[in-house]
């Protein structure tokens, strides 16, 4: 018989990453502030380290210098011999892995919050990489409950081919925080306030957990990534249709077969195919044009977590 109760080690080391993408300014702005005055992120008995992950991209206010830092934390890139010929972000990934990892090692940081913005209308989003992680499901449940009535969505990127090697993945408990809509290179006060609250509630959860609070079994609704959808293209590979107005800004809303998805310049509507309802995310995300991704299809499911408490209590 399996126990419905999980005992976890207390959390000791937490990092908050901003500037993984140098033009997503909310995380950059908050982390720079916390480096000057970290009072609001300090919690008793917890080491919380704010950190700018891609300073060269931040300085240029661009997503990256040579390649996407949030895609290179795999064993191949982390294991490459350090040399000036490596892309800047691969060298930086190795430095970050040295400071906060090593990845998949007991000495790595316990929790890393990686702060991102999206140009898509996704509101407050938490990104989960493991559907069986009771601690993170409990944390996300706590954050969602604390933010209510403000919606907070959970995007599950657990997928054999679509999961990617994130900057935060060197931690035992990686947490992606994505808030939008916000243009690249822009700061919006409402978006900043939402991200700040998400971090506050997350740190409060960790403090409560460390102090011995028991969190009873819970369930959360998540949106699991299923497929990336590219824009229709012509024979030259150029975009031949744009996101239909009915889909624009409709992240997380049900999209049914036959619903309009793309629109060509001559007015032709391209509908959703398939035979089931999906929930689109990252609709018309600016950073994903180069990745050939107009939106991602997700399905809705429920994740359950066992009761958890700290092993010190």
C-alpha cells in the first residue's frame, strides 16, 4: 500500500533568475531591484539569491547574443570543453551550472524561479516540467489559491520531443514564471505587480513548508503541451497567413475543430483541423516567429499531489 503522505527535505537554497531572455524586462527589473534591496524576498532560514542570467543580452535588450540560453542546459552543451569558440550562451550556461548546479547533483540549488515575459495574452502562468512532482504541484496550488480571483494557469511542458533544456532545470525544483502580455523591451506596471506577487506567494509557501506546515492532498488543473503549430508558408518558406482575429489574445480558451486559426491576405480562413478541442497558448508570441511556432496546442488535465511536509518536523 502506498503512502498518501510525502516527506521532503527542507528547502535551503533558492535562486531567482531574471534576464534569461534579455528583452523580457519584468524579471530584469525585479532582479536588479532585489540585488540592491532584497528585503522583500528574504525569508528566515532561507538563502534567496537574485541573479541576472544573460547580462550581455540584457545590456543589448535582445533575447540572446548567439543562441537561446533557455534551450542549452542539456548534458551535451554543459559537457563541452570551455573555449572562446563556443557560443556565448553555451559558455554562460556552463558558468550558471557551476554556480547553481551541477545539474542532477545533490549539491544543486533546491528551487530556481526563472522569470519570463510573453507577448501573448497568457496572464500569470506557472511552467511545470514534471507531472509527478508533489512538492511543485503543492506550491503551484498555493500560488493559484493565493492569487485568486486573479487567474493563474499551469503549463505542463512534459513531452518526449517538445520538452526543452531550460536554464532552471539545474535545480531540484525548477519553476518557470511567465507573465504577459507585454511587448519585448517594455515594462508594464500591472505585469510587474503580478510577477512580484507570484514570487511572494511562492517564497511564503517555502517558508511555511520549512516551518513544518503540512499541506493536505490537492489537485490542480494543468494544460499539457501536445503540438507546436507553424504558420502556413509559401514555397519560399515565408509566412503566408497570420493569426485569425478570433484566435488572437485567446490563450487558454477552448479551440474547436473548424474554428478559424489563420487568415491569408486574400481573406481565406484556415480552420483548426483534427477531431478534438485544444487550448492554445503562446498565441502569436513574438519570440517564436524564428522558432516557426504560431501557437502551441495543449490539452487540459488534472494533476493530484499527496500531502507533504518537511522532514525536520
